[in-house]
């Protein structure tokens, strides 16, 4: 992507402090005045040790945490939406079509078969059932999830298998913006390589990504730059 | 408006069903209220709805008391959707049910809500039900709204002391 294409994510002066009302109103400042811009085709990897606020930043960008101050603008349908101020309906719409999120853990809806779970993001975007099924089986095969598992709900799968289901859900459609929270944490080397390929081809097609990777090989393979979150550390 | 465009699913099926008439009649009744008089058509619509809520259509003439609690709740759901409402109120719809029955009913409700493009207001004490079913969450205490927002945001980063207390009190399994 050219350097002139519009920014996909603009984080402006973001601050997050947790206030625990049931613990004597203890406050836990995480970061403040945080600024970050991500262009299409860029994969920004959040760096820093545990507890520095990497996941908090990512969850704030997804609208899952409510920042204390500042804004997060995401390019959606050719215009910016500020996730921190948008109405819930709007955030859901941005998540449905623009903003994908791969967490470390699969949050499963009980008793829904794997194939159905993977097809869901396509069905929600109006793709017909046969086409969705075709693409889901293609991706699950590429991720080497045994075919015998496809009609089973993933609740009883191993950690690595659940993670691949999670990855399949997020890569089955081309989200323009993807947030990756340790998507390869419980995968073996071969499966990590497959996921690295998925990430690289999405980047080549212009997706913008923010990632957290503890695995250095994966990080070096996909990162276009590192972003140390600690430089915005808020004083306690 | 109440008859044509709304539905109301009570926590206790006995409050939402007429226990003296058959399950089928309970499902068909809203159509009658709305002026339908063609018995054959109403019976067919009832059979269709019993299938949608996964009940044995051969039991159409059985009285509600002869159905289990989960089945009674599904009769109540069918009764409240048959006339094509746009807004449905649900007061703890899975409150008194065994967890396996509860999971099945929640699946069914999720599917129906998506397929029929319904607006639903659901009252629940169960945070897991809220996370599974709801797009938006309103936390109330003592008759006042203390917090509103996107369901996952309110559950994962609650702001109000009472919401924080609620979320931190959920037992993990």
C-alpha cells in the first residue's frame, strides 16, 4: 500500500485508568497520552513486558474497554468512526464489517458445531450458505483441523485446536482492520507457520493490523514495526 | 399494539399460558384475537410453530400441564411469536429450567431473533445469558439505571460500583 493511503487506525491521546470501586476506589493507571497510527498493509506489534498495558490498549481499540480519555478512530466505509464515542449499534456494525479480533481464547457458544461457528462471520455479512460452507471447509483444511472435528462443537478440543477455530473465524473474511492478541500462543511450529502465511497474505491485500506476539519468530516474521507501550506509562 | 406487535414471555409458563386449553390452542389464540377465523389455517400455522420450537406436533391437543417445564416454555415462545410481533419482552425466560434445557432454549431464541429480525428486551440475573443473548446491556439498581452500553464492554470493564460488584461476584466454573 502506498504511504498516501488513508490511515486505518488513529489512536489519539488515549488514557486508561481502572477505578476499582469495591476496593477502596483503588486506581490503576495504565497509560496516558498514547498516540498510534496504523496504515493499510502495516502490522504494528505492541511491545513491552507483561502488565504494561498491551492487551488493555488492544481491548480499548476494539471497544471492549472504555478509555478514560482520548479517542480511537477506525476507518469504516470511507469515514472515521470514533469507537470510544460511537453508539453501541455503530460499534457492532464496525466490528461486523471492518474490525476483526482474534483473542487467545475461543469464547464458544455452547453446542454450535465448529463448521457453523467458522461460517458465521460470512453469514452475518450476507454470503450465501453454500459459499460460506465452501470457504469454511477450505480454511479449516488449510489449518489442518481434522475433518472429523468439523461437525463437533469446539468446547472439548485441545487448546491448539480451539485456537485454530478462532483464527479461522477471523480470517474467513477480509477484515480491513485486524487485532491479534497472541493468536499463535498454543500452536506448534507447523501451525504457526500456516498462521504467519495467513497474516502475511492479509497484509499484502491491505489489511491494517495491531498484534501482540510473545513468540519472537512469529513477531519477526509479521511485524512491520514495534510499538513500545511503556513509553506512555501513566504514573501511579 | 400489545396484541399485534408485542409479545411477552413470562418467567413462569403458567403465567403466560392458559392451563385449561390445549398446547395447540395456546399457540393459536393470538391469531384468533387478531381476527383470524379459518380453523384449518390456524391449525396449520400452529403445527408449523410447534415444529419451529422443536415440539412433537402429535401432542398438539395435550394440555400444558402434561408438558415438561422446558416444553411449556417453548409453547409460550411459540404463542408469543406466531402473530409476527416486532418487539418481544422476555422476563427471565430460562429462569426455572435445568441448564441443558436452558441451553437449548437459548439457542432456539437466538436463532429465532436473528431469522425474524426481532427486537427483544430480556430481563435476567444471569450474566452468561446476558453475554450470550444481548447486544446492549442496562444495569439497574433500586429502580434506577446505573450503567448502559455494549454488553461485552459493560461486563469486561464495568464502570459503576454496583456493576463492578455484580461482575466480580459471578462464580467461575
